[in-house]
C-alpha cells in the first residue's frame, strides 16, 4: 500500500479560465496533518474543492489514492441553515455515501450517529433545530457528520472561524485524533499562531505555491513577504502561463509576473 494519499501533478484550478491555483505539484502523505494558509483570494478554498472533486482542473491533475473515502466540510457561509432539519438529521447525512440518500438507516447507524454527537459535546442536542444553534454548536454538529463519514481524507475549510476558544480547542483535539488514526487531514486556516501551534505541515498559497513543508519553515518571514505580493483582482489581459524549466512548488524565488497568473489571474 502506498504511503501517499493525494498527489498533485502541475495542478491548475480556477473558474471560467481564470486560474486561482497555479502549477501545484507534490503529495500529501497518509496520516499527515496540513494547514493551507494565505490571504483572501489566494486559492485556499479553490484547492480544497479541487481535491474534493467539486472543481475540475484547468490543467494538470489531482489524484486520490484508490479506495480512499473523502469528507469535505465547506465554509459555514455555504451551508443553508434555513432548511428545516435537526442536529440528528444533519449528522445522519454523513451516512449517505454508504446508504444512499434514501437508504434504510439501521440500529447500528443510529448508534454511530449518537456516538458522534456525544463525541463533539452535543449530547442532548439531537432534536434541536439547526437554526437555533450557536456558531460553535453548529460547527460541532458538522464535525459529528464528518465522524460518521469515517473518511480516509478529511478536508476542512475554515472550521475554526467565528467560534469560541473552547470549541476551537475541542475541534482541534478531534483533528489531531483523526491524524493519529492514520487519516489525512487538510485544513484551511487564517490564524497563523494556531497553525504554528497545531499543524506540523503548511502549504502557503498566493495563487501559486510559495512554500510547502514543515510549518516553521513554510511560515518564515521571507515566505510570508513573498506571499503578500499578489493582487486579488483578476486581470483579463494576463497571458496564459506555462511552468518554467525546473518549476517546483518548493522554489520560493519570485517569478516574472507573467508567470504568476493564467488568463485573468494576477498573482
């Protein structure tokens, strides 16, 4: 069995030919715990969607190890809380890959859902409507759904935003436990202090990969300065760029700006 869970081969992702992630190559090892960081518009959420298969590459490819189950938790802003559902319903959605949307839920399934709700500290909230939950309670419920999915690869987009410190600490314990169990975990995060304290590996993005490796090295002052030099706006006159000779995501030197963006992307 290979020790690689995800492989990127000169991957470029974007929208309507506007590239948001450029020329990413490398791999995520099984059981690794990686933070993806960068400024707004740097391609973090786009990359997670590409890994999850929600967004098709503009070029290159992303490969998931054969048989690996994937759980993807989107940003909270993408979740419709007006849908009439309760905590138990939300967590039970984690069963759909195994049971289908209309499959029968067994007694064992119900026990798994209950155990997941207990594990995130929401015992007694099973019948609560989603729109009555606080931000931290909702995030706990979403983590319970991830537990039920029993995935090999877990993708979390900004899971610690707008929640209290205790919830962050509790969710971090779950994230570390998943990694210790051999699951591969990738988390988009903004809090660099939290990333330095909790994540062994970091990918620093500014549309192109600036640094990827041990967190202390990836978040060096030089790399953070390099990551700050990109424009969040699209440029419609930008040429299509090609990877230069010896292109490598671990090369931190600045490119010519024409090689930092694809059609409409200014990096």
